[in-house]
C-alpha cells in the first residue's frame, strides 16, 4: 500500500518526501550489518547466484557455517544446509577445508575404593600385580597356605634381583583380599621339619626365599600379595 493512498498529499510535500527517504535509508543501514554479521568472514562470497549440482539455483547466498562435509548458507530461498559434494567445483575448491574435531574421551564413573586391588591380567593369577621392588627384591608368586591354627597365610616366593643382601620383615608385605581388605604380614615362617618363626629374613644377593607369611588367624580369600608402601 502506498503512503499516498493513506495520507493524501504525502508526496506533494517536499518535507514529507525527505523524511520518507531518510526513514528508508535508516532502515537499510540498520538491517545491512545484521546480514553481514550472519556470514562467516573466512568464507568466500557472497554469491549473487549459486547453481547446485542437483539443479537448484540459489540467489544472494552467504556462507554462515562451515562443516567438514557441508556448509550452512543464508539465501533468498531461506537458511539451507548444503552438502559440499552438491556445490559447483569452483566454489567447493575455495571453501577452506575443516577437519572434524577428535572424538571426546569417554569417562566411566565407578565407586571409589582406595583399597580395591587392580584387576588381574589374564593368566596372571597368584602373580605380583605391582611390578615394583623393595630393597632390590621382587615378589615372584604366592599361594594361600594355612600354618597350624593360622588360616590367613600365604607361601610367598621373594627374589633378590640385586647383588646386595636384603633384610625383609613381615610388615614389609601386605595381602589384598578379593573384597579389597588389606592385611599386613605378622610373621615369617620357615616351614621345615621344625618350623621357625622369624621377624626378619635376609634374602641373599641374586637369591630367593620361599617362606610362609601369616596375616590373620581367620581364613582369607587372598587376591594378591604386594609390598607394603
């Protein structure tokens, strides 16, 4: 609808005509920055005409988003997402390649238990879970084995990988049960014809000992034995 049909004499007044032109110019200046801000400044364009390989013809096209395999454009036909394979070769070549972001790591939340032992590796039953050493000695293996009235015991093989003899006391060893409970060693026992209870045992350099370590009088389901840190 023309303003002249609503306001007779609108265009006859030079003052009203000047005010109308100013209103149109102001509206144009206000809307133009919005259109420019919508475009991606790093993209080519704008394009007055953009023919697509599927036969469509878009008008006044601005690229506002760049994806690894597609772009989002604003055209007279609307806001459109276009596959890069559907673009003319000349346009596709000048659009900067965008690498897909690396996949985000997946985190699994588990209840925290500071005494829970690490999961045993396949075929590593009755072997030392932690490969660290103590005074040059390594725990080679263990086997649950009761001693007289003490049921919570284990026969432990300790090897000295250094040339220096090492003194080992029962408190240097700890067993972890399948429920995650920790029990510190109480005694070292040489199980021979006449068992000998020792508070300290010396592992010779480049040698090993095979002794029973008592942890509790009650039976234990021992998962593994390690050095007490």
